[in-house]
């Protein structure tokens, strides 16, 4: 096999893009070369990734929101996380919120235009008993809000019966990030294994729950680690890939880690789009501090979704500013409760023919009216 670096970037990227649009795949060497792009090559890469996103995901943007439903005192030692009991981070500390609070936050998520609402709890995982009963009640509460999917991120799951119970309670999507590559994981977490995380995703998928898994970038990993994570997620066939960028938190082992350069973050998004062309790629935590003024380029570089509102222990930016960004990019909005039209291209493994002539009027786009300052 010839080295992709033997060709000029343009001569290499153009047929590669056509291959992916036709249902083909890229290699690890291809992915690494994308991360090595420099100068004008970077913008060629973004444009190509944008073509892939548009072909397989269309022009509509998916938003999701979360609630930090239980904060602090987590038994795990993930080095990026301010909720770990192993570190002294100045964060709120509270037990699982009640069902009324979940409904209030789910309604606010719907109001800001989010199609999905995730219940996130800081603990190792779920076991049968009172804790699980309470969680099932909160999922039912979120599922009662018409128009938003009830999602959750509740740690490790080892029992297939628990996965089935979550599904029966109305759970739509379960998030459990791999965080980084297998090779780098031991540098980030020592209280559970990479395979524990993979087992959790497989159990939820077997139960018929959509899976959401991605990582955090800027934790000292090498370019090869980012590539390995992208291919691991492709092999697991997860439905949504959240891409977070480390926002160093006080008191954690990574509090002094340097921020990832904005262009490196954007190239990583593009590479993930090429490796996972048909998947929802969501840019989430850390986008404000890492991308700064380049945030709009995350969609140009291949992302198809983002998180609206606050994160777990840090605040996001105003939803009104996010919607202005989406309008300015001439992207489309999918209202809560309205699924993306069936993507025949993704099912068939190739890109569709262009449906509209250049300059044609896009289908009706209705943006939410934001009345509340906290949005």
C-alpha cells in the first residue's frame, strides 16, 4: 500500500472524499494524515468533511441538553473529572434530584430547542436496588415530556436486566464515553477498565437502546490515540459521538493541562467525520474555551450537533448565541419531537444525489423563540 504522503494533499484528499461519499472507508494512515494537515490544507480538509456531513446528515442541526442530576462524591478517579471523590474540586455536592426537577429541566431543554435531554449522575454505575428504582422514576419523568428524548449517562452497567429495565422505563439513548484510546486510558483512569466501558455500551445496544459514546481531547494523548478512538467507536457502531475538549478543572490532576489548539480540535472533528461518516457527531463540553471565536467552524468541519445550555460542572454559552450561529451558517433546525427524515444514504452506504438546485429555497425552518434569560 502506498503512503498517502506520497501525493499532494489535494490529490490525495479528493479521491478519498469520493470514496467515503460512495460508501467506502479510510485507513488509519489516512486519518493520521488529516491530523497533520497544515496551512491551507486544513481548510481543504474542513470543506471535504463538510461535504460528507451534508451528504449523510443533511443540513439540519441536532441540539441536546443535560442535567447534572447527582453531583460529586464519585468513587472513580478519572483525572479530568471534578466530581471525583479522589480530588478536592470546588463543585456543588448533592444527591439525585427529584422527578419534578427532572421535568422542569426537560421542559427548559425543549424550550431552548433541544431534541434530547440527558440525565447525568456522578457515580460508578447502576446496581439493582433503591438507587436503580429512583433512576427509573427519573427516566419516566423525563420521558413524560413530549417532544424530547429521555437520555441518560449513569455510569457502568454490568447486568443485561438493568439495561432492559432502562429501556422499558422510556430510555432512548445511553451515553457512556470511552474518553480516549485504549492505550491512553490507563493514564486517565485506574478504578475501572476500558473493557468495562465497552461492555456497558454493548449491553445497552443489545437491549435496543441507542448508544452515545465519544471522548475528551487535550488530555495529553497523541494523534494516534485520537485516531484509535475514532476507529474503536466505528467498530462499536455507536449512534452518537460526542466530542469534548478538555476544560481543565481546578483540583483535578489535569488542571494545568494546556488547551488544545483550535485548529487541532477542528481537524480532529473532520477526521472523526471521515471515520464515522453516517453518525451524529456532537461537539459538546469545552467548545467555548477551546474553539473560542472559531466555534462556527465546528459545523463546517463536520459536526452535525452540539450541546445547548450548561454542562456538568461548567457553564455553556447562551442558547440565543448558538441559534444566531446556526442562522448565520444558513443551517436548518429540527424542532423537538421531529425526527430527521429517514436517511436512505446511510442505510445504503452511499451519499444521495443532490436534492436541491443551488440557490433553491430550503424547506421551512422555524427557530425557537427564546423568552427566558437563563437560556
